[in-house]
C-alpha cells in the first residue's frame, strides 16, 4: 500500500470513528443539540473556517472539508455562521466564490472568459450563475469582464 493510500485509509478510519462517536453521543442525549456554544467559540469556528478558505486556491470546498478544518460538526458550523455572520456557511461560500469571480473578471486578463472563470470557481449552471451575479453586483458578468478589459 502506497503512502497516499495509507493516508486516505487513515482519514477514512478517523472519519468513521468520528461519525460513530457523534452517533453515540446523540443517541445518549449528549450530542451537539444540547450544547451551548459561547460567543468566543462561535467566532473561533468561523475564523478557523475562514483561515482554511483563505489558504485555498480553487473555489470548490465541500462542507465536510470545512467542518474538518474548523474542527467542528456541521450543525455547529451552521449555528456558528448563522449567529456570527447571519448566513449559512453554504451562502457564505457562494458569496466568496462570487467575489473571486468578480475580482478575476475585473482584472481583465487577456483571453479570460466568463464561462472559464465561473467554472473554475465552481459555478457549473451558467444561467443560474449569471442571474445570481447580476442580483449581487447589479450588472452581468460580461459587463464586468468588458469593464476590466477596458481598464487594462
């Protein structure tokens, strides 16, 4: 077994052990639902998640990766994001990805296209992407790209 396979196997075992522990804790009434997170713990969860996202180069992040990076469960992550930022972690991820797309389009790199940029940041339904982009930034992504190209 190679090193990569050994690391993957160990990660799967840890994930399985964590899932079993969470299930046992929930079944015995000591699960996440009864715990009260302090304000400082909620902020720590959000900061750990943000630190992880800042280090990522690509736009695709799975919720389980974010939970692992923030050292918390999905329910705690959800609760922390909602109480600290007022939105879900999924919405937060989408807004970060939209901002990254906008930044790239405004940079107006030679040969850049809206499609390539959107897909690189994890937007694969381009019609929905364009609608959400226009709602957020009050212009179409193609207009942003055109403005970025003209500034160069």
